[in-house]
């Protein structure tokens, strides 16, 4: 007999009558059940990003470096005419013929300058006594009476590099013997701003004060107190802060010497051949090691009397596009006064990055060597250089050889230390080989070149 089971009716009572019913609140939703992402998944993505950025930077650096060297290579072979948008062989630039539209390939070239007159102001001896020149009476020492600070400023400005100019008096008896008896002159009252050679009294006279004016126009020639040049030693630029490197296409070609914040003196022969385009040159300063970059050059002027066959008048001046900042590693050498008084055996120092041996390689670090001055009569002997030595040249080195300037040192400074200042006595010019016995180095004689140097600086302010 089948029986039927009765199920209890569904209750509407809550399972837990003690708990209040939950009333849903608007705006609040339960989050779906999903596993959170592990934190470690973000790290690989970040690494990929940085690696990508690094790769891009490296590629850009490689491309920039390649572009630079390609440009340097092109610049050594071709000149780019901007107006006509074309390249011409570099040897056709500065050849006297216009190959670019408007003749731009002939506009920024090495120029020549010849001086026929006498620069009217100079300093005499290491005491820096002021002298002025007139065609009728020659050189006159300036008496101290009537001299003012304004006259000092004006006179120093005429002489080029001016920094904290000052004057002092020197007793007449301390002048070089040739000038102890005159002629003398004085400045007229109220002429402080007049060029000093135009401010003097027209008549010669004795100095009533018994003294003459001496000038200090700059802080030139000061260096740290601390020799390759063949036979030399490593050097620091702080010891020779006037030393510069002349660069062409980022490559060291010659040396040079700062003589003012915007002026460099070097050798004329550095600009022979295809080296006449001013825009190809730069001047690196303030560094002990050779550099690939430097200051732009505005003008290059070589002495109009320069003779490539004999190396006579082997001097040139470079005007920088902007003045360098003078400091411990960049400072001009002092220009030599008249009657400098250098004698046979005087201690000289030559510096540069030139070859460490004949037919060798340039030095990456600045080199220095101390060598003696050789009297012209000795250097002019037939067994040495004979009649090749002119008044515009001086010789320095060891007659037994072993220490000398060499290729790459050309245009660099030969300095002499006097009264705590280094004076530019010579410019590396020529020689037979390097450090050979009986063949010392030959330098352009700066004392003989001062008339030209002062005129160039005055004509190109």
C-alpha cells in the first residue's frame, strides 16, 4: 500500500530571527571575485622602457659622433658655399679667385699686414719706462711731472692689453745708459684723454723731478711657481697659462701664445698651403692635454714681410671672435720691452705639444724644457746656421743637442722670467731636425717685432 509523505510548508521567517535584515544602499556594489595581479608584472615593463630609452640615447650619440667626424672629414677636403649651396675643393678657397657666389670663399682668409712707420709709444727695459716717438727727435722718455692717472689709462690702452693700469716713477739715472741724458718730454696739462704721443710738450727738456714715468698695464706673465719638446718633461697649463693649441679640423697643428684676452701670437708658416681659410681654425686654451675644441677665430694676420724661403719675419697674429676669461689657466704672457737686455746663456723656457722626437708623434700632454739663449755671433757661425740668421731671429738650445722644440711646437712661446713676470722673447720658427748636435732651435725675435705687433693691435681693436 502506497503511502504519501507530507513536506512542511516553506517558512517565511528568517533563519536567524535575531539579526536585522540587510537593506541595500544605493551606490554600493560588491566587487567581482577576481585574483589581484601580482606586483612583479610591472617590473619587466619598466626595465623594457629604460632599456629602450638607453638604446635610443646610445644610437643618437653614435649618429652625432659619426656626423661630427664626417663633417670634419668633409671640411678637410671641401669648402661649402652657403649662397650657391655647393662644395668646392678646399685648395680653391682663398686662392684669389671667386669660386662661390658673391666670392664668399675669398672673404674670410688669412691677410697680410706691413708696417712702414714707427708705432709712437713703447716701454723701455724691464723697468717699463714710457717713451714716445716723433720723426724729428726720435724716442723721448716721459718725465713724471704733470702725469696723472688718466694719462696712465690712455697710454696703457694704446699699448693693448689693459688690466688695472698703474704708474710709478723711476730715477733718470736708472735708465739704460743711452737714455740717461735724454731727450725727455712732459705731458701738457688737461691732456689725460689725448693719445700720449700727441699730449707731450713740443720741446725737449730735462726732468725737473729727476724721474720718469714707468707703467704697469696688465697682470700678464704671472703663473704658478711649480721640461716634451725633445728632452723635456710633462707640464701643467697653470705653469704656462699663455700656451694655446691651434686646431684645424679638431687636430693640433701649431702652438701659440696669448698676449691679450683676444689676441694670440704664432708663426706665419703655420698658415702655408691650404691653411689660409680663417673659419677652419680654432684656438684651444686653458688645458694641459690636447683638446678637440676651442675658441672661434675672427682674423688671422701675417707679417707682410714674411719670406717662406728664409723664414724671416716668421710671425702672425690671430684675433679671437670673443675675449677669453683670464684666470689661473688662461693668462697672457708679457710682451717684451725695448732694450730687454737678454744676454748669451739667459735661461729660457719653451713649451708645446710637439713631437717628442724627430719624425715622431705629438705629445698628448703639454711639455716644457729649459734651454739657454745662444748669442747671435755663435749661431751665425758657418758651422751652425751662417748667414741664415737675421736680426728678426734668436737662437736657443744646447749646442750638444738633446733638448729642442720640434714639429708641432711651431708658433709656440719661448719665454724668459724677469721680476716675477714671464716675457714672450721668441716664437718657435725653424731649425735643422730636432735636438741635433750643433743645430739649436731658431725663434722669431719678439723684441724686433714689437713695432708690428703694437700696430696690428691698434688697427684691429
